[in-house]
C-alpha cells in the first residue's frame, strides 16, 4: 500500500474526498496538529514565525520520510534537508502552485526520480478576473470616481472602455490564454508573446498578433495594457526592464500576475511616479511581503494585491481534483495520463 502525506494545510472535506478516492490502495495520512494554522481559505503556508514543537517536528519529518506521495511541498525552511534526502520513498508530489521552478531547483530535484505535478490551470480564472478588474479600474477611472465621492461632488465625466484596446499578454500559457479569452470577449485586440506559436496557430486561439521577447520594447510602446503571465526563470528575470518600462505611455496599464522578479521594480516605481505607465496592478513583488519602505505603497496609480489574486474559495477543491486524478493514475500504472507533469529539463 502506498502512503500519501498531507504536508500543508487542507480542509477536512477535501481530505475526506482524497481518502474516499484512495479506495484502500493508499493510506492517506493527515495530522492537523503538524500543520500551521491557516490565515484564510487555501492558505498553504500559515503565519510567519509559526514553528512546530520538537515532538511535532520529529513526527513531521518521520511522515515525510515514509511518504510515497505528497500533497504539496512545505516551505524550504520547514524541511529537514535542502535536497530530496528528507523523503527517500517519495515517488510523486502534487504542488499547490504552478510556479514551482525555484523550489524544484533549490531542492535539486532533477534526477531524483520524483515526479512533480503542478496546479497549472487552477488559478487561471481568478487571475484573469483580477486582470479584468484592473483594466476596468483604469479605463473607467475608478480613482477619479472615488475622489469625487470623497468630495461629495456630482460632476459628469467621460471615461473610456476596453473595446478596441490592444492588450499585450506576456506569456501565452494557461493563464495567458484565459486572460486573452476574457479580454477578447470585451472586444480587445490581443497580442501574445510566444517563442513557438505560428501566426496560423495564434489566429486559431483568437490572437491578433504574436510577438517575441526581443519585441518587448516595441510592443510596450503600442499596447494599451500589458499583462505579465510568465513564470520566473533565468530567462524571464528582469525582462520588463527599464527600457521596456520607459516605452510605456501615460495611457498604459500594467498588470503583473507573474512574479515580481520579472520586473525592474525600482525602474517601475520611478516611472509610475511620473505617470508612465498610467496605472499598475501588482499582485506580486520582487521581495514579499512588499517592504513597508517601498514607494509603490504610496502611489495613487498603483493597486497592491498581497499575492492573493489567485486565491479563491474553490482553490483547494480544484487542486484536490488534480490530486485524486493523478493519485489514481499512479496507483493504476497510467503514468501517461498524469495531468500537469512538471518538465524539469525545460526549466534549465
């Protein structure tokens, strides 16, 4: 019998679903006292500074050591080793995130024989919804309305809309495709960054044009909105450079639902203070939590979201669906049907 260990917080109802699907083939180990308290629904890390007692730490490490399957990778500082030696029996881990490259690299998982499946696709809808909110906030000038309301002032004004605007989606993966769909529905023109898509293939996806990484500065000068959806890799780090940011216009809105390291944050703060781009909705930061000293906090044309745009009530239920599917595939020897298998070679 396989052993599956729930190594980060999960609701009782989802654990019950996983146990029912295990159907006697997998022993599902869930010991809530070994896991941090949750601050919100689908919190997988718990509060800063939380620590296990010595006895809890001993049991937690023992559970990791005997596990064949893991629900999630705990934060690095909670692991007994900075490589896969802490889990000698591990065959598979289902993560609760899609951006797992840094963790996989930090644990030197390539060549370990451990299969990693991600939560790719789970967060696409809420991230697209956050993007739509940000675009409407900017083009409908919600900041103006709030100022007018605070002043008890009723004066008609002319806002703007999304139809006909050009949105440049930096990263045409699962999240980028969902952003494109929701923007297309509202009449926007879509330019998507991709290394491999042909013009014909892009047209089938509803994209109006394709651009490459080398075109970022040029597209930044034309786009009414730029939405960042790429993972954090060596190639994408700092790709939204000072030069790219300088090309943006006062009318441009920048939405970052990727990773903070993708952007030259200092250059962005300086540019936003000068009104170019006109607005930024930032769900991520280069250092998280965003330091209290960051000038981004105090800029009127910035919306700060504490890396929560993807977190919704249904998140763990959707990840549990993935866990159950992949668990059954592994138990029944259908490894070719695993969903969201992480390509360890592709990250280098």
